[in-house]
């Protein structure tokens, strides 16, 4: 097998999808599984659907096109506001878009008219994280606009927390969402179908046992893929954390002094990490770097420590590993966090292997 490579356990991915669908069903919440971190891989998407997920979401229309061209026909949502330059593709390939801007809404309507194809929209509301969303007091007027435009269908309202400023979904802001929804419905005399309450960060709020209010949909990526929630990276009970691992090949392994010598300045990516101690250590280099993965998001095997990385080298201390490690040509397997998965999936130099344990 080639290296570096991501090894994806489709059985573990399907297990996580099934477990989360079951976990949220008592709350009346359906999952939109987010495919952006794995570039809309049809193989992985089918595992999610086999696990009981009914709809998929992605932030890139290109990934949704990839899924559609692979024959996947489930409902799909564009979870980032469409670019006006892409509205024709969005209307052609996507069922529902998250929207926040009048200009985008009008452009979607015009594209839908040109194609004779209705398009659904969910209006995002700002609740404090200060990424996307209209202010609550502007929601009613934006909905009025949507209702007045041809070929647009109002699907509902949504919000997003914990991505930009780390604002935690809690009883207060989730209650605010339900109150805003109820107020708008009363003012405009309508009933909203979808209340998309957020992402994997909302799972702690649900587990607090205070009810879900009007929320009936969540957009889940990290929880399904990594088996943890993103607020504290706590492993969620019953979920698997081994869906994705990264395998890299050793290209050098030598005993060298623990500390560098000579005058020092910045390294390739700024100030090098300060080292201390004396004597020697076994340093192993694997063919993996910042162009392939976020090195800060790697979890090495027990006894192995990441010393540093450049664009294409990852330097490891393998002095304390209990197993023979580091022979040239051998492979070392790493765990990954969300940032590391995202970059590795995007790198053209990292291949993918699908397995089912």
C-alpha cells in the first residue's frame, strides 16, 4: 500500500451514524450528516446512509455534485451560504441552502426561475457566535422577502454556534432560538418545517436533559466521524473513535543528539520548539508534513512523541516505545483530530484505503 494513507473503517462510520440516529430519535431530531471533511466521498456517504441517516450536508457545491454524479439521491443541503457566482449550480444540484443575505436569496430565486426548479432555503439566525446569521430582529423581514420571491420555498430557520467564537449551545441560546421561531411564526401566521439547531457541539446541551424545544434537526460531522463532541473533545458513549487513522512510512531512523547545535534562528514555520535535556535519542522521520496534515492534530502511538514538522517531514522521538519501531520502510499509524482529518483528506498526496472491521 502507498503512504501516507488514510485508513477509513466503514463499519465504524456506519456504527456511529446508527448510534447517533438512535440517540437523537427520542428528541424528535433528525440528522443531516456533514460530508465536507471527507470531500463528499460517495463510499463514506453510503456508509452514513446505511447507518440510518436520511440527508447529507456539505459546504461545497463541488462535493455535492460528486455525490449526485455517484448516484446518491437523498436530500442534500448546502450548509454554507451559496456564492452568487455558483447559484445556478446550487439550484441544479442542491435541494436546500442555508442563507443569510438578501442578494443571495434574490440570486437563488432568479436561478430557480431560469431552471424552472424550486429551491428550498433555511434562514440562519445569529445567536452570539458571530459567524453567519441574520440578527433575530431582522428574521421576519427576510422571511417575508423569501415568501414573495418565485420558485423559493421556505424550509425553516437554523443557527450555528461553537465554530467561530466557541459559544456553547445551552439552555439560554437554544431557548432563544425556540422563542424567535415561535415569535416569527405568530407574526407571519405560518409554521416552519425545519429548525436546524446546530452541529455536534449541541450534543452536550441535549444530554443535559432539558428538552430540545423546537429544534428538530442537527448537522453532525465531527461526532459521526470521530466519535467525540467538539466543545471538549470528549468521547461520546457508545461511539467509535477509530473511524479514520493515518499511516505514514519511515524514511530515516537514527540515534542523534537530543539538542541541536550551532546558531539558531527561525525554522521553516517560525520559531522551533525549545528543547531541553542532554544525551541522545532515536529520531525517526516519516514522509508526512504540513502539506499533508495538521501535525498538531496527530496522536502518535504510545511511547512515540512528535518533535516537529516541516512541509514534508515529521520528526518523531521513538526512544520510549516499547515495541521495535522506526526501521526504514516500516509504517507508523496515527490517530487524528478534526483539523488533521480535514487537511489530510484535502491533500493530493494522501491516499485513502477503505476497510470494514
